[in-house]
């Protein structure tokens, strides 16, 4: 037997060389031809300057299409060769890749040089540079992802139950960062391909770690389902977010989310109502070691957090955050708490607001009896 050792499309052709000891001068009527796929496993390159082969692809989307066509039989790395970019194309992962799992995943990497994928969108329903639709176990790592749209644009868009994916160690640059254009983000989890804020079962157990995101109306946005059914276990950690128009990080309808170790700086100066972190209807969360500098009006804006329908006992934690600098609004709030909140530990936070106008280092708006309860404040440093 013959074993095909490289994944991908193969062409098999067999014919006779002789018939009854005589040479066969016409192979057309006795030739068998078929093509079949061998599942991928291992490392494959993407280099548009080299010929297409079983180990090299000339475009990023071509490599993605190939693993969908043939499936995978082990972990797959699609590695863009250093110095071969930029790649001016739009990349879409749509559905589950055959054979994919937590261990047998697909990693698209830009190599140590963080090779660039750049796209200028022409349609609001296709405003992404990279999109994951109902995908699992995709890793986007060490890439430069550019979106040059002037009316809309998303660097990485996770749509409709895209779970257990990673975006790590990448630079994401969004040209559009204006208060009048709200459909742009560095990374977005939403249901609607045309809108980064549409609610639904959009994505769970995704990890966004150690990325630098420049521009966009939102830096990172994750929207869930509703006030009783949340998306679960998403993590936003150790990212650097710069120059967003409204929110560095915006999360909505999330449970067991982690927002830790992020640096948010230099919000768009014309956005006087912006927040470094805005969180609404999130439960059982961590918000630790974030550094927010030069925000719009709010360092951290919290609305209906950890309320758990007024009966839950699980605690959430907001700790060791540093909020400071000159805010764009003359009446800023270091931390603003609105509506309902229960069982939250505020520990070891430092807030230093240097505006000359009015405002608050910490502000909690009480609306009715039972709105707040079980709040624990310890070693908070407030300066105004």
C-alpha cells in the first residue's frame, strides 16, 4: 500500500502498460482517475512569493479553505513566512473544521515578525478583516491585523456561537476611530455580521490575551443574550488599548468573565462620554490589575453587575486597578456605579483624577431599597 504523508488534495491515476504482453498504445479507455483529500496535520507555510505546493499556500484564505476541504487529523499550524507580507485580503472561517478539537486545533500565526493581513471593507455586512462564524478551537496568534475602512471596520469578528477560540500576541489597527461611526472595533463578539453590538449566544470560553489594539469605536466588545441567559467564561487579559472613540472594553450580558491586566490609554479626545471599561449585566466576574489613563468621562462604568436576580450569593471582585490622568470630560468619574449591584469586593484600587472641574473619584447611584448589598470596600486610595 502507498501512504500519502502530506495533507491536502491528491490526484490518483492508474492505467495498464501492457495488455496480454503487448504494449497498450491507447491508455484513454483503461485509465482510472480519482481525487481525494488527506487530512492535514503539522505545520504549513503561507508565502505568496513561492509556488503553491502541498506544504505552501499563496494566500491566507487559500490555506483556510484547504483545511476546511480536507479536515485535520492533528494540530495544524498555518504560518505566514517572515517578510512575505503584507496580505491584502479578507479571511473567513465558517463553521467547524472537520476533525477539530481542543487538542487538534488550527493556529494561524504571523510568525515572529507579526506579518500583516490588511483589508478595506466595502460592505457593512462584511466589514471584517478576519471573521469566525460558529467556529471552535481557532487560534489567531502573532499577527498584524489592519482594517482600513472609513465607515465601518472590525479587526476580528466572532459571530454566532464561536466558542473556545484565541486571539493572542497580535497588533490590531482600526483606521476608523470617530464618535459618529459606532460600527467599528478591534475585536467583537456579536450575532449580526453587520453590527458589533447585536445580542445573542455569540461566543463562550474565548480568550483575548496580550494584544495591542489601536483605534475603533470599541477596542474589545462582547455582547451576550439577555438579563437571565449569559455568555460564559470569556477572558480579556493583558491587552493594550489605545485611542478608542467610546470604550476601551465594553461587555454586556456576560457571566464568569475575566477582565484582568489590561492597559487602556488615551481615549479619543473628542469623546467626552467615553469609558475605559464599561460593563452592564455581568455576573460572577473578575476585574483586576487594569490600568486606565486619560479616559473620556468614566474610568470604569458599572451598571447592573453581579445582581444575580437579587438572590445569588457568589461574589465578584474589582481589585488592584489604577485609574488616573486627565479625563476628556470636565466632570469625570473614576468609578461610576449605576442601578443594581450585590456582593462585590472593591479592594486595593487607586483612583487619581487630576481634572480641575467637578466630578468624583467614586460615585454610586442609589435608586431603591435592595438595589445594593454585600459590598466590601478595603484599602481604596482616592485622589481628586
